[in-house]
C-alpha cells in the first residue's frame, strides 16, 4: 500500500498567494503507476489557478516521475517520464499524457533539467527566438526576467546565434549570473535610477527584438527603446499575476512594432528534435543550467510563493 500526497487549491488566491489557500491531502492507492522525483514550479501556475481551476482542484504542474508499476511495455518499470500530473507524490495514468525522457539522456545530467533547460522553459526560449522573433545574427535582443528559467536560456541561445544580448534582472546576484552566461549588458532594474536611461545606455542604437516575461509598466518603457519594425515575443507577464486591479500599459504605434504572444505547445511536433538540440548544447557546454532546488514535497507552496517573489536564479524545482 502506497501513501500518496496531493496539494489541493482550497480557495482562489486574492492577490499574492497564501499558504492557507492550498492544503495537502493524503490518499492510499492499492495500485500505483508513477512516483514523482522532481516537480516544476512555474509562473503559469499562478495564472491557471485564477482562470482555469476550481476550488478543490489539484494544483497544476509538471513533474519528472519514475514508473514503479506498469502493464504497458512502452513505459517499462524503472523508466522515467515527464507528465502534467500536478502537485502529487504518486499518480495513476492511462499513458496518454506521458512523455518518455529522450533516449540520448546522459547519466551524468540530472533529470530535473527535463523540467528546465531541456524541457518546457528551454523549448519556450527556443521557439520564441526562432519561430516568433525570427532573430538574426548581429541583431540586438532585450530580455527581462533574464535570470529566470526561460530568460537565462533565451540569452544564451541568442549568444550562440551571434547576437548582442541585454538582460534585466531583479538583484545584483542575478546580474552577476547573467554576466557569467555571457550577456553583453545586464542591469538590476530595482536599483537603476532610470529604467529608460539604463536601457539606452546598454544599447544606444535600440533593440531589434524584445523577449517579454514580465509585463506591466516596465514594458511601456522598453517598447520606447525598440527600433522601427522591431519584434516582441510575449512569453509571460509575471508582474501582473498577483494584481487585484489589472495594470495598463502604453504601446506606441509609430515604430510599427510586431508583438505576438505564444506558448511552446504550438510547436509540439518539433519537440523531439528541439529537445535533442537543447541537450546537445548542454553537453557541449554552450548552455549553462542553474537550478534553485527546494527539498521536500511538503515545501511546494513555499517554493511556489518564493518563485513568484523572484527568490530563484534559474529554474525553480522541488525535489521530492
């Protein structure tokens, strides 16, 4: 008999999440298929909790799990998968939502990266750059939340492509991390006297492309620094997710900018080959991976709230 634990949304968040909004429930299963090894903590969880979840639903999320019982030869005992099972220690599956870890995965690379650089955040970065922005060698890219799970990969892929990259982050430690990654310019948006001046100083000629993760008033300032016919990929708007009153921004028409929101699932048919490319860059040392790991399933809410506060550098992960 296996004891399974699940985090349940008990009350919709009003502003910033509170621990009392989520409770843990214990189930007993006589048959178990998957056992969680690593769980992902992502900004979209906050967004989904407001718009796609009912009170009483299991908290959404992706995990790397080990197959511990199986009647399906495609998922043998002891194999590992990525699955959107939410905040659970154990779960049953009909195998329709299981993605096997790619066969080429080296033993010396942590499977937690399947939730980060070699997973959804890495794919988001890659498709945002190639499919949405159409970034070209020699162009200048601005990325905010640049020390996060997506932003840090965005900047590194842009450097692989031969671009100038400017990153904005929320602490001096994060700025130092961006410089380690090879960003051409990086600054702490919380301590600069003027965001407009910081952006202009980092790239006086302006920006060809902008990878947007934050949203809010800062976006209006960044847009003013765009070159004519610049392109903007909107990946997220984390600065607005806890607002009880919607923010508004000013968008300019005269630079004739192209702005497009996207989700990596649009290019799911490319995932297998794209994951191999990301893994190849990691093995070659072209992509560095930083993780912020919280230990213990019971600490999921704390890890979630810490991520929303910006405590993490790189990908936020919970190790069960």
